[in-house]
C-alpha cells in the first residue's frame, strides 16, 4: 500500500523502465504509423474509385452493340475461313491419280502396247504386249530407274512372260503395290 | 470477475494510471494495434483490389481495341463479295450431299472433254444421316466410258478443276472402255463460334490463292442435253439421265 502511494519511488521505477522522451518518440511513431495507414487507405480508396473501369465497361458494351449489328457478316467470314481451311486439307489429302497416270505412261517405251491398266491410289496393274524383246528390256530398265528414284512403288511383281506364236507378241502383267 | 470489468473498475484504473507512463504506453499500443488492424483488414485488401482493377482495365482495353478493330475490319468487307466467296467455298465442299452440284460437275467435265457420260443414277441414301463437320463424308460414283485411258485422263483433268471437289480413286481400262471410280465430298456444318474479342485477321495469301483457284473452277454449267461426245456412252448403273438443273 505504501509503495502505491509513494510517488517518488514510482517515478524512479518508471525512469528505469522507459524515459519520457522515449515515450514521446514512441507516441510520435504510433501516430505517424496510424496516420500513414489511414492516408494510404484513403488514397487507395480514391484511386480505386477513380479507376476508369465503369467507363470502360460502358465503352465495351457500346462497341459490342456496334459489332452485333455486323453479326451476320462476322459469321459468314468465320465460316468462309473454316471452309477454306477444310478445303485446303481436302485438296492435300484427296487422291490424285493424274500424277500416277503420268508416271505410268512415262515409263512405257516405244513398241510396247498397254492392253489393260488398273490404277488406284496404292496399286497399279497393267497388261502389256510387244513383239520386241528390246522394248521389254527397256521397260524393265525404266521401271528399275523409277523405283530407285521412288517415283513408282518399289514392290513390283510380274506374271510369266507369255509368247503367242500366232501374233508373234510377248505379253505379261506387271503389278506395283 | 464481474466487478473487475465494471465501469467503476475501469474508471478506477483510468484515474489511477492516467498520469503515469503506463497509460501513455497503453494508448500507444492501441494506436499500433488499430493501425495494424487497418493495414491487414483494409489496406492490404485494397491493394489486391487495386491490382485486380488494373488487370481488369488492361483486359477491357484490349477487348475494346479488338472489338473496334473487328468492327472496322468487317465494315471494310464487301458483303456481296463475301456472299459470293462463301457461295464458292460451299459449292466446293458442300454441307449436304449436293446432287445438283455433282450432276453439274459431271456434265461440265463431259462437255469440256467431249466425252459422253453414260447413263447413271445417284443414290440419295439416308437424308437424315448425321454428318461430321470435321471429317469429309464421301459420295461414291462409278462410270464406264467408251474411251481409252487418255480420254479418261482428260475427263479426270477437267473434273479436278470443277466444283464440287471430286477425286478419282481408281481407273480400270479394258479393251474399249475405261471404268472411273469417283468420289465427291461433303461435310456437316462446322460450329462457328463468334467471339467478338478474338481479333479477326484477313485471309492469308495461301487462302486468297485457294479462293482464286476455286473461283476459276466455278465454271459455267452447260445444259446437260447439249453434252455430246465422240465416243458412245456405255451404261453402267441403271437409271435415266437426270433433267437439266
């Protein structure tokens, strides 16, 4: 009880704990901190409130409405592009036998007659006849050259070469797979 | 316990400590506490809100620019030309089995090569069939022409430059005739999603070239009755030749 009312002793104790100037400094720091936080908060509030977001939303809405008036053109243009890319793919993948026909006819030498031909994407079969053995030799040489160049399929088979005494012609069938 | 927190007790503490350093320290602590609460509860969320607002502003600005650019781009397009181009690409690769287009293509190729078309029939098939928009559906036909491979080749050449797009899958040449197997393509309607914010770009040079090529392939359709050829037609599949479209 006596310690509580003895102001002289308490002041001494206080002096030992924290000085008056330190308290002042601490109070100043606390005030500045609080003030700073308040100012920062108010500032951020104002910055956010002043952001152009609502105006931009309205502008976007207006721009979108304007574009909606061209909706049909928009759809047509997108469809055109879709179709063009689909057509491009189609043209790149569709079988083109014209090149195959060109290649096949390029390897047939003079004097060799094609009696029948069957061409599909991965298969060529043709019946040939000739009276000249030189033409047959030239034909095989030509096929061999093209096969090396990989212009014709490399899997090639031929039937036995038949000879007809009545016509004097050799005939056989050759197949490329 | 109740007495400890009564108003009188608080008053007693206040009057006891109000002139001491403890009171000042208590108030300072309160200030710091209040400041920290403000910082974490208001300022930091405001910061994150500000960042998200900034991000949204950036996105909106980009979107508006894209929409305005798309509007300008579409305004610059001639709708009549667009309709024409769309008509060409649709004719080239139709969304349904285009029997009329197929017959016109055959008639045109026949007229250009002077090769008479044999009698043929087109099978309509299941018209409610679901067609994929992504993969082409094939419509196959087979003709036997009274010609050699050279004649058939001319026909194939011409057919490859006529719409709708067709492909010859096989050729078989016999003694006096040539069988040609053809296929035409069609596909389902692609799902076109209009995204206003996606920037439209003009056709690439490759696409423009393709479109020009397709325009060239869009030939004038002759009256089918006018088709005449040097070689006599050979019937393959039964059915009368269809009337001109």
